[in-house]
C-alpha cells in the first residue's frame, strides 16, 4: 500500500494582527469541491452523510484530471437543485497519494458505522487521510482528540462545567461533551490522533461507545439524559504510529471494534519526488520567496531518503537503515529548508551543498549513532555513483567531510 503526506496548508497573514500561521482544514480549503460533489452525485448516501461513498472517494483521490460536469437546466435533475455560485465543470484535485482501493475500503468501513484505525510509520499521511475522510462524510474534521500519555477518559467522553454543576447540580446543561461525544450525538465523524499513546484504561473508554453506540451518564441517573445515544452517521477514525516510543498496546476488545488499514510509504520515485517538489515549492512561495531548488537536487534528496528508509539502493546495494523514520514528510521539510536557504542567501547557499548537513540533522533525531549509518551510505552508494561519473553524486561525495564534523 502506498501513501504520502501532504504538507499543511496555511492562510497568508494579511495584517500586523494576523496569526503567524493558520491551518486551513480541508472542509474550508475544498469547500467548493465538497459542494460540487454533493450536487454532482445524487446517488444513495448512508444516513447522515454529506456525500455518496463514490463521491467521498473522488474527493480524496481526485477525478484523474478530468472535469466533472453538473447537469444543465432542463436535464433530469433540475438546475434548481444545484446551489448558486458553483462552477458547471470542475476538476477534483488529488489530495492523497496512495491506492484507490485502500481509500475505498476506508469509506466502506465508515459507511458501515464501524471504527477505522489507520496505522503506519510517521509521515505517511494517516492524519491527512483521516481529515479528508471526515470532511467528506460529515463536513468537518474538527471533532478531534489528540492522544497523549496525559489524555483522560473525560477527554474521550465528557466533563463538567463546575460553576453550573455547583449552582444547578448535575444536568445536561452542565455537561461538557468531548469532541467524540459531540460527534456521537450529532451523527458526525470523531477523530482520535495517536490512540496508542493513551493509557490502555483510557483507550477502553471507547469500547462501549463503539459497540453499544451510547454513553451512560451515571450522574444523571433517573433523567432522560442518563443515556446519550449515537445519531445516524456517527463513527470514529483513529490513527496509530507504529514507530513511536511509549506506545500502549490496545486491548483485544478495542481492536475488535476497528477495521485496520496500514498506510505505507510511496513506492514510486517519480511520484514521491513530484510530491516533495509541489509541497516544498508551496511552502517557500507562501513566504513570498522564489523557489530555487532544481530537479536534480530534489531527485538526489528523495533517492537518499528512499534508500535509507528501505535499506537497499536502486542498484540493489545493501544500506544500513537508521533508526529514525526517513518519511516523505521529513523530505518535504528538508526540501523546504533548502528552498528557503536558496531564497534568502542566494549568493552563498548552493542547495546541493547544504543537503548533507540537513540529512545529518534528520538521522540524528532518534539516535546520534545513526550518523555513522549515514556515513556508511556515503562510503557505499554515494561513492560508487560518484566513481561512475554522476556529477551530482560526485559533488555529494566531495562533501563527505561535513558528516564527520
């Protein structure tokens, strides 16, 4: 299975009071596409869904560059059914790089109101995919809990407004629902990021919620709100990082409530290089600078990441893998840094000559000893390609001393 991360989209600050960066959620960034798809595909929808399952997959995977067309006035579906202001034809952008079959399985899982667990290494677009699916299904990706070792059961179920609790006693108005409970009672999609970072007893707060589709509020015993039931459309998407330290094992009972989908790295060099180019260019151009990293540098960058990640070069040479995750997201970050350096220090910053130092910074994140593994990659793959006459790799080989500092 293949996937890739897409860098977060940010709004450009418009004044001195503007925030440094504002993340634009997919339901806002792609509002026109969502409205268009809702009008374009009028097939059967699962209860509570904004789009049909087919349209939800199209929203995530795009329309393969082909424009979709809304019905013209006088056709079987009246033009009055189409919201004003929508274009008549629209190409749906591909937002997730991966197998369409994987996305289809995810959508079918959600249509069956079953929990969906996206697992994989860091930087493989698990969070991105969960956001896109939530936006397609219910129109919002904001009902989210970030799992940590400090996450409590209240953050997955409910808490209390203690001022109202003291003044009125236990009541529905004093209850403060979690994002998960809000999704349950409104028929939306809840998201739990890094669920395995939560303690096992906290994770298991979701077992009855996913199986019985209700939450008991014992403080309201005897009242009509003592049991809060799920509205049609409610489901939950969780993500789990397989490489992080401090991960808590999920109980068998909770695992049975989820369908698991594994998100892996991109398998095609050209596809990954294009994604890194597109996302790093966008990040640099958001600052108002010109993007100055050429294709040869990007190809070398992505090649190094892929080979260190996989433990083997394109020629079949063995490579000792560093313990850190050489993800596509990290490659985008490095390419962005190279682009910013080229923009702000154009006279003395050749992006290719900066690459070894950035790679060293990446591999040292988890284990300083990984620097030796990167040096081994230089003494093996980089040296052999330099000796074969590859100009770019020859330049990198000449910079070997940077890795010894």
